[in-house]
C-alpha cells in the first residue's frame, strides 16, 4: 500500500508537467541506493525496477487514478477528494486512506483507520518517507 500511495503522490506532483514533457523520478532506499524509477508521460506513470524492467503503471482520469500490473491488468484505484485520497483494491473494496495537512505532511492509514506512516516533500523536491513511529524509511526525488 505504501508503494502505491507514494506513486500516486509522485504522479500528482508531476501532473502539471505531464502535458509538456515526459519526466522521470528515481526512487532511493534510506541508504541512498537507487531501487527503481517512475516515468510520467501525459496521464500515465510507468514504474520500473532498479534494472529498468517495467513493474506496473498508473493512469489518471480526473480525480481517479487506476493502477495496472506489468501485464496491464487492473490491480486497484485511488480517488481524491480535497486533501484525502482513498485507495481501493481491484474489486472496489477500500484498502486505506491518506490525508495531507496544511504543512504538506501526508499521513497514511490502513482500511481500519490505523496510522501506517507519513511523508513530506521538501523545497528541493525530495520526498522523505517515515514509518508509523516517525523513523525515516526512504526518500524519492
């Protein structure tokens, strides 16, 4: 779920550029090792592993983003309403939510409302991810 939420945020952050050009975002673990990348082109974001193999994609349509696996099969979706994003599985069952506060910190919750983590993007464009206890687990730029 955490990976999906981060991809959604990355897709939203790069959406203004989507109509202008294709953009690439690299993903790093907490030690700074590159673990994969994302390429956004128009309303589609494609995810790659650290070797450059496609692992999935996301397509946005208004407030809904649909996720697909590497074969093009639907695996889930997101719906955004204001500062809250709700995640659904491929059958439409709620899997979790994320809420962004006025300071730009996004907190993620599981389907039962339990906090699972948080993340924030700094002024340089780097997104830092934290676990539910506030410990850093990775960064993205």
